[in-house]
């Protein structure tokens, strides 16, 4: 594929997110707050941690990113806590944002190993704790973080209905679930699920391979439940992608010691960024967002420049040839 320095990023007509039917005005990109709070340790939240949270939130809002994704376990609860300290100091910004948090992962403790818990007792406990830590009266979206083999759809639905009616939670979503699990929960609810957050990226490609390799023996090792994205599209369930920037694999990490496919893809991303006149991060996100599922990427960087750079993806449309060039390069082999 040759380089074309005449290519320019241009404003494109972006279809409204499925989530916008429930939360009008929600941003096309989500800011993931896992990096806030000072790290995965038992250190107290410092003034530097609070300053970082203020700067990250301000930068995101300035770029039009108004959707913030949390989980009760992020940095052992400190991500929610430091975010809550910002809201406590600046209550006026709460109505400028949408807050989503996740529950259901219980880390190893005196009672048992790391485990998943979507029981009524644990969901209620988690919501009350998150509301307290975030210092807010309600959550826009509560997301079930991982599928719990012991989960009961009717119990989950009854718990959500009670939380919603109490004004604590507006909407319910899921994460890391295949469409059979989503459907089982949905049939017990009196309102639509609004989100399914899955690991999707240029580096994590099983979600694409399950369609490309349909009926092809070469796809026998694909580790993604067939039909999950199609189910979400058909049921207007917003697909969110975690790991969207591939942990900097193609944009910031030294690729010289990486596999050839990673090295080649890093060079391609850089070349396309130069050709389109945008950041490398924008190339990765635009590639995701161009999928018909209207993927809403979650970004987790705490680098203020990278946060700003990500927003360029909204006005970028890759050519079909460039989209496939990225896919094939990251695969490291020709499509079947």
C-alpha cells in the first residue's frame, strides 16, 4: 500500500449511538477511569492524585468527552473515591457528565478467592458503596462486570428494578458477556439493557475473525462467541470497547522487540496518521468506530495530550482499503 500525503481527515456524518436513545447527548468516546486514584496499592489518595483527576476530567470535558466509566474495584476503590472528591469540590459538573460504574468482581479476601458475584446482596452493596465513593446520588448506568456462573436473571432483574425505582440507578448494562447471557438477562427485565462492554481492538481481533472465518477451517481457533455483535446491533444494545488503544502497542510502546506483525502495523499506523493529518490514537479509534456496530471506544490514558488526540477520531473516516490494510497487517497474514 503506497502512501498518499494528500489525504486529509474530513468531517463525517456519524450515526447517533444506540445509547443516545436512553442518554441523549452522550459522547462518542468514553473516558475509562481505571488509571485514577494513584495505582493498585494501599497508599492514601494524595494531592497529586486529586490534581490529576481534576486535570483529566477537565481535559475530557473540554474535548466533548462526557461519559466516564468506572468499576468498584479500580485501584482498589480509589478511582471512584478520587473522582468523588472532584465532584464534591465542584458539584456543578455532575450534570455535565454521565457516570457508569461496574460491579460483580470480588477480589480475594478472607472469605474466598477472586470470584464473581451478581447476587442481589452484592449488587446492592456495590451500588451503595459506589454512590458513596463517587459522592453522587445516582448512577446513569450500572454495568455487570463479568458473567457469574451462579447468576440468576430474575434475581438480577428484580434487584435492578428496585434500584431504579429508588432513584439510585437509571439504566443497566453488561460487560464481557456473549449474546446468550445477555438475552437471558434481558428476558427478565422490563426495560432494555443499554450497554455491552467487550474487549475489542485492532490487536484483539476475534470479534472480526468470527465473521470473516465463518465456515472456514482456518477459523477453528477463534475465541469469540459468533453472533454477539450482530445481536447487539439488532437489539440496539450499545457496544463499548475496552482495550481500544491496545495499551499503546501501536502508538507509544517501542515495537522493535515485538513480533514482525506488530512492528509493521506500528509503522502503518504512523504513516496513516501522517497521511490523514491526525494522531496515531485517532487512527486506532476511527478503525474501531467505522464498524457498523457503532462501537463506542473506552480510552484509559491519563496523558492529557493523548486524551485530546483521541477526540480527532470522531471526524475521521478511513478508506475501505486503509481499514483492511490495518486489519490484515495486525493479523500478520492474508485474509482467507
